[in-house]
C-alpha cells in the first residue's frame, strides 16, 4: 500500500468579499506533496499562489476572506477542521512559512535572536539559554558571519539577503516537516538568489522536509523542484514533473510562460514571445476555461467546459486541445514547439 502524501489539498476554495462582489482567489485547487520532495508553484501575479499558501496555514483574514470548501490533509488530518489553538501548535513546529518580504515579516523592535528563540521556546519547550544557543546555531547554519554578535542586532541592521537568511533560520529552527517558501528570492540579486536556493536545498537534505516553493522564476523551479504546479486564475491548469513541464508542456498558458523566457540556444536578438492580453477579472470570470480569452488555440467548446486530461506518469492539464473533438481544428502546441533539452534545464 502506497504511503499517503504529507500534504493533500483537495477542492480548496478561498474567496474575499469586496464592495464590488466576491473574489474567488482560489477556486477548486487540488494537489499533493510527498515527504522530502519540492513542489514548485508558478503563475502570474494574482493567480492565487500566495492565497493557497495562506489557506494551508489558516492565515486568511476573516472577514473579508473565507475558506469556503475543500480539505487540506496534513499527515492525514484536515487542517481546515482544526481549532485556532491547534493551528498555533502546528504553525512553526510542523509547518513553517517564509514570507515574501522579510522586512515586513520580522518584528522591527525585537532582535533577530529574540524572534528565533521565541519559536523554539514555544514549540520545543527549550529554556531561555538553550533557545538562545539554538538561535546562534541556526544563524551559523544559514551562514551569517559572527552569529554570536549578530544575534543581538535588529532586522534593519541586516541586508535584504541576510534578512531572508534570518527568516529561513527562524522557519527551520523547529525542524518542520513542511516548509512553504513564498517568493524567497524576490528582490535579491542573482548571486544572493543562488545562495538562498542552495541553502534551502541543504536544509531539505539535512532535515528531510518537504518544500512548497512559490515563485515567478522558472529557472529556480527547473533547478530545484521535482514537481511543478502551474496556476492560473485561482486553479491548476497543468501539473507534472519538472521534466514533463519543461520538455513536454501541454497547456497553452504553460507554453506561453516558457516562450516568454530567454533561451540559451537562441539568437541574442530574437524577441521574446509575450502572452497576449491580461489575466481575467476574478469578480467576473469567463465561462469555461479562464485562459480562453488569451489563448490562440481557443475553440467554441473552451467557452463551455474545462476538461482534465491525464497524459500518464502524473502529468495532467486542463485543455481541450487533446480531446478527440479538437482533431483537425487547431495545430497542437507540442507539434510545433521545439523541445527544451535536459542540458538547458540544468543550466537555467
């Protein structure tokens, strides 16, 4: 009997009430994450990536937000049925999160040592001295120089990359089973980005934690993730392994994301191909496929239904291009798009 996934999200729906109506930020999302694996979640801004993460952590502000439906099974237990007191024991201990902006996530009036030690005192029941020693060890682990001195500094005394390291140290201080990293390399230069990703990989290898990596950077995804979830307008449009997504993408949106990236094997002067149009207004979603208004392969049936096609080995996509009813109507993307070589994936 196969072991159950560490995290199993099924039919998750999260909405927000506004003066103009109800915004369905996450609308029926389903996916799973295995222990020790990294799942990359990609998509344009506003696709629901961060709201999905906050829903798992039960950090959606209510009101105006509301988790309307679905299940979030973590180690077999539904987090959506937990009380707030039970969730406080889980957050930081079993599930940790690295937020987008470490400057706004860290408390400016407490030293970084106090903020790291607080988590271990609360969840691991360590004494003040032991929690302080562990905080120093965590700063050393994330390669902050002179940790015994820097532990007494405040967040504003650290650079952006150093603050992100502090956030990672805080998130990993209790050895969580699941780490959710929401844009951990945003606004960092490429050298620091590479160091942060390398650090997360090392921490995962040491702790055996699962990682959900939310990012716009497909290069980071290709380098670090085993599986990839492509989100658009609050739901999944394609899911598969990194090799499947990068070598044989099926959904036109996924293909559009990849075509908008610079290619190592292309002429420097070659223009990138943007995705035409804008994401839909979540207050007034189009019928059928949410990507249809921007899709060059659009067919009449796309405005009526949203299918889910299984291509085998865990690779699925929501697109009618692979339905027998579409034969002869449009040229399928995979028939005219060059494959991305394994070496290019490794080089990204």
